[in-house]
C-alpha cells in the first residue's frame, strides 16, 4: 500500500493519514487460488494486490466492499481515493495537469460490447457481463503495466484501466460512485482523477468496473 497523508474527509469530519492499495485489486478464493478476472464474482472472495496481475472486473460495489473487508481492509472512501490520485499538488491526472496520451490505459478505439455483439449490442446487464469482453485485445491491463500512469504517492492505474468503486452512497437515491474512468472512456464524466460516475446502485456490475482497498494509517 502507499501512504496518503492528510486526507480531509468532510463526511466524517476528520483529517487523517490513509493507506491506499498500490494497484487495483484482484480476487482470490479461500484456498488462495485466483478468481478469474473476467467473471462475475460469486461466493466469499478476498481482495489481493499484485503487480502485472489483471485486476478483477465485473465488480459490484457490494462485492467490492465485501472483498476489501475479507482482506482486513475497506473500500476506499472518495476523499482518500481522490487524494491518492491527485497527489499533494492536486493534479488533474495522476502524473500532472495535462493529459498525455498513452500514459494511462484509456481511449480504446471501440467498445468491446459492440465488438462482440455488433448490431445486436443492447448494453444491457447480460451483454455487459459477458466474460469475453475483457479478454479482447487492449482491454484490461495488469497492475502497473502502464508505468507512467502513477500518482505522486505511487498508486498506479487510478485513471483508466478499470473504473473503481468507492464507498460513497447518495442517500437521496441510493446510488453508489465509481471513479477514474476505464480503458474505453477516461473523460466523459470528468477528466482524470475527477472522473466520477454516480448513475448506478451498489449492486450493479459490468465489464468496466473494478476496485481498490484502503485502510487508516497505523
């Protein structure tokens, strides 16, 4: 994990130091074997972090929270996720204030849903959870393989690769939040670290969604 000092969280009225996973999480079963990154999680699974391992996609917010808890951590809160991405200088992108094409895993030329389903693409729950989507070329990359997509604190892939669920529920509608964009889109809902989607309930899952875990610093 990487240390992120001085996180200001107005929701809990605290300023504290946080530890944030260096890479997006993958999942392991109870026997320590890997859960397939391109399949919807099922059963009791634990978050794990390793370089060059493809992170878990098809994650719901609820599954992400449970996997972090099983690992003795918690799903990152929005303020600490944002602080880890922006660094002490509060950059727009993990590496600076100007977008540099190729630094992060964004901008795939076509959407894998249309690649697989063509004119029959409906972008519904079934199609968006098809296990083939994230096995296509130029989709999910292993942790840290985009070596320039790293924040000042040393956290990789916070822009692109997979959108990341954060622990941030809107009490008005029950919608959760995910941040950072994914391998197709890194700008539609905001630039870089400021990318934020709030359109889905925490039970939603699809090929574009991953997570990372955090803890308070000891």
